[in-house]
C-alpha cells in the first residue's frame, strides 16, 4: 500500500497525478495564454518529478535532464509561444472547446484505457514507480485528444508538446531516464520544432489569414 | 456518558454555526476595507427575526410552514452525526456518508418545494436553479465519497477519520483531488460567491435567497440558521476528513479540549480561504456553473482513478 513507500516515492506519485491534472486543465482551457501557462506549469512539474527521481534513486545525470526540462519546457518554449501569441495579437482570441464536458469525460476514459493497457507491464516489474507509466501514457493520449479537439494551430502545438512531456515522463519514471545523448537530442528536437512551428504560424496566417487550421482544408479560390 | 457528549457536541455545532458565519463576514469586511460587524451579529439577527411576527403569503400551503422546521431539523440531525470534536462518538455510527448526502438532499427537496409552493416567479426560478446546481453537484460529491470509501475501506465518517489518523502522514494523490472537488462542491452547495451570492438580494442572480424570499420572522430565522449550519457542516467535513489531526480520540477532558481548539483553528483557517476566494472571484454567470461543477466532478473522477492507478499495488 501507499504508506509503505517513502515520502519521496509518494511525492513522485503526487507529481504524476498533478501532471495528469495539468493535461486535463489544458484540455478544458479555451484561452490561449492560459493554455500556455498550464503547459509551462506541466513543464515545471515534469522537471520537479525528474529531480525527485534523481534524488530518490541517486541518478545524478537525471539532474541535468531536470534542469533541461525546466529551462526548455518550463521557461523557453512557453515564453516563445507567449511572445508569438502576443505578436500575432491572438491573446484575446478564444479557441472554444465544443462539448467541454464530453471532452473531459473522453479524457477520463483515456486514463482508464491507458491503465488497462499498462496493467500487464506494471505487474511484471517490482519497480514501485512503474504505476506512473500508465499516467504517462494517459498524458500522451490526452495530448493527442487536445490536438484533435482544437482548431487553433497554437493549441495544437501545445498538445504536441505535451505529448512529448508524456513520453519524457515515461522515460524518467520507468527506466530512470534515457541515455544522456538521446535526451539531449530530444530536447533540442523539441526546441527546433518550437521554432519551426513559430515560422509555420506566420506562413499559415499569411496564406489563410487565420490560425484556424480547419480552413486549410478549403481551397483558397472558393468564395467564402 | 458518550451519548451525553454526542448531544453536547451537536449543541456546540448548532450554537457555533452563527459564530462561523459572523467570522466569515468579518474576514470579508476586513478584506474589502469595510467596518466589520461584531462577531455576534448573526446571533442578534437570529434573535431579532425570532421575535418578529411572521407573515404568511395567502397562497401558502402547509408545506410552506412545515419546510423551515424540516430543513432545520435535518440540519441538526446531520450536525449530530458528523464528528466535530471527538471521533468515536456513538452518534457517528448511526449513518454513513451516503446517508449524509441523503440528508442534504432531503433538506433541499423541502426547501425547493417551499420555494415553489407560494407560486411567485422568484421562488420557482430559485428552486429550478437550486435543483440544477444540486443535480450537478451531487455526482461530484458522491465521487469524493467513493474515493474516501475506497481508500479507507469504509463509508462511515468516524471510521474513515480513524483510518486517516492511524496511517499517519501519507501523501495520497487521490485525497488532494478529492479535497479540491469537495471544496468546489461545498462552495456550490452552500451558495457562496462564484455560484451564488449570499449577501445580495439582486433579483436576477440570486438562488438561495430567491427560494426563501417570502419567509419572515421565525421561519426566516430557522432557514438562515439551517443554512449557517450547512456551511459549517461542509467546513467540518473538509477539515476533519482531510486534516483530522488533533481531533479528540477518547473522551478525556484534555483530548476533548484539544479537539475543540483544533477544529476552531481549522475552521478559522478554512474561512480565511473562503473569504479570500469570495473577495477575489466575481460571481459567474448561471450557465457557467455547469462548467464549474463538471470540473469538480472531473476532479472527483481523477481522485478515484489516481487511487486505483497510483495507490494500489499488485505485489
């Protein structure tokens, strides 16, 4: 049971639960700036849990990845997105979620599903924090759901980034982190992706005059 | 002996409820740079109302006059079964948390009936709103109850508190979610600011006030008192389920005194939280309450899921 674990383990489980909550908050958030804020909070939580795993299991190299995720996912990428939104004057734009309650319940179903899928893996190993692997799978699926339910390009990018957060979390809690090279590679990939997305935003907007990606499926010659 | 203590505790509960209401009002006044009324003002109001003549609308049936007594009695009954100062009182064994939710529903039913009974537009509007909100809040509340029951292995309040006390300081993710959910539900059910404003009679926004608009005198006093007890009930539930530390575990005077001090301190702190949120938040539109309560429900579901996923092990 829970009270047999050390406080560090309990705190890691707490952070895992909070990361799921932040995914749900993103799912229901219709204001872009707040969405980015929640995304930054998820980055902070991720970095905190990485640091805790490093402390608990004495893996010093995880401190580096904790620092990396703090700087990149907690500060740099949210700030880039924030500046993009401000520069493109989107901060008042609402990307309303249709049927928010339905989307939320869909998200809860995804959590149950990912638990069901991960149950055999969890039973195989004695590692205590392995239960969090279903949480990280849930974060990945919730990120996908976010991308599906939104029409706004910025929101979709945030969803994409939170998928990456889920994968990173899975790596940290189940295998005690990937090799440093891989982690660095992924971190910079994400950074490059953020930059490229920024450029794409401008392209999309200059071609269809909006960031509503549903409009991309229409031909531009057709009169609206 | 234990039964006498249980009765004393119930009296303390009923007697303390207006004090809590006064304290919250005082905090709100301080936060809003106003002069605060005395802590005892709710008692004076109750006494004043009690002495006044009560006027019945012409169209009122027996439901209208019976409802205040019923609502108040149910509030007292509920207060009797919730552990306030000591855990293992015999009255707490009478009923479990589901019964508690049922009690709340019973009181609400009669409140709503009384609102509709006189046939005014406001009463009907308030009743329909109250029912809408409560039908959304109740599932969330039940989710919290399920989460607690699954962790503690019991639906009895005092046994659940015993479980939390015995297991010491354990960081349970499910309890964090359940706490959040219960707080949101408590705000909605007691008609506090983001959902309803207890301080105004602003015609189109009120919910609770709309239902009791036609009451006066003694009936109004009972209704007001019952709603103060309900507010304190939710406060005590939050404080004693999630932070039951220092509650009296036996019936020695020292333990009881400690329990009394602890619950007063906990309620005082919770009131600070409530007053802060009431000052910082604006009342939301009635159609956004559904979003708010579905978030509470989501938190409850997440609490239960995180209990199953993160706290149960297959060794």
